[in-house]
């Protein structure tokens, strides 16, 4: 430390016309660096030496959900069934089979089988793409947190390759095994469900309207066909109410079990 003394004669002119001299001012400048505070890190020294051993490490953030290890290939078919939402796909196939059965046209088992198979493959592809988009949201809900993509049993690339394979195969079966109109309707439903309905769920409840678009393609319906459709429509509302009641009970039991497990932890 050294002292730098500055002798400055400051004069102030007063209204009474006399001069008052102020005393000299001493300035002390400390050029010696202060000792480092205990518990700190000299970043300049660490950077100059190219070492970051003493730098504090950033704590790792534990994710809310962790992917589980991939299972063996023996369960691959089961993973594919879950990825394609096999129960929902089964319902879609049943509706297509019912539509083919009531159509006023000759019934052919080969066409009937190919129509059901192609519809099932397209439905599985659409559900696979849907799960691919919904992973960040499925991981936050108890109902969907155990899906194959959320748990890491299948990779996103694997799921998209599966969706591409099933969609191409399904479209080919419908086009060559049934007709071009059926294949076009299948492709339109695939695009509608994956590109419009699924993203629209985060924006508006109108996505349900988009997902229920339908059209009567057969113009010359007979009275027999009309009666068949009317009979099927009578079953629609009661079946829907039964499904609502059954699922409500299941969801209540599932949420109660999940809450009890969290309390035990």
C-alpha cells in the first residue's frame, strides 16, 4: 500500500471579497489485491489453467417420468397392439364390417375380409401417429402414463416406421382388394385424424366436430336399407350410455387406487 498525497490549493471567492484557503486533501490508493474470500472460486485462475475441477457442478434435474428399459423382442407384437390401440381399432373394424354388411350389394367374403383388414391397418397407423404426438401430454395423466412410447418400450422412430408400414399396406389392400373410393376414404380419415383432429384437441372442443365428419355416399337407398340403418340407430344411444356408466366406474376405481399408492409413498 502506498499513499499518494495531492496538495491542492482551492480558493473560493466570497462575496465579502476575501479568499479562504482550504487545507490539503490526502488520497490513499490501495493497489494490493484483497485476499480471496473463503469458500469462493477464482474463475480467472481456473480458466487460465484450463481446469474446472473446483467449479461447482450444476445439480441434475430428475425428470417427472423415466423411460423403462426396452423389453425383449418376444413382447414386440404386444407393444404393436398397444401402440395401435387394439380395442379402439377393433371397434373401428366392426363399424366398417357392419357398413359392408348392410350395403345393398352382393356379399363377397374375400372383399369383406380385405375391407376389414385394410381398415384395421389404417386405424392402427392413425393411432400410432396419435400416440407419437401425445407423448408429452400422456406422461402427465394417470390414464396414459403407461403407454409404450411414454415408458420407452418403443422409440419414436420405431413407432413412425410401424405407422408408415401399416398405412401403406392398408391403403394397398383397400385399393386393390376393395375399390379406389374406399382407399381414398381411408387416406382421408388418416390425414383427418393425425393432422387435424389430434392437434386441434389443444385448441378447441370443435375437434370433436371435425372428427365426426360423415357423408352419405350412396344416393339410391332402398326401403330395406333404410330399415336396417334405423334398427342399428336404435342400438346406438343405449350402448353409448352403458359404455359411459361402465367406464365411469372403472375410472373411479383406477383413480382411487392411484391415490392410495401415492399416499403410501
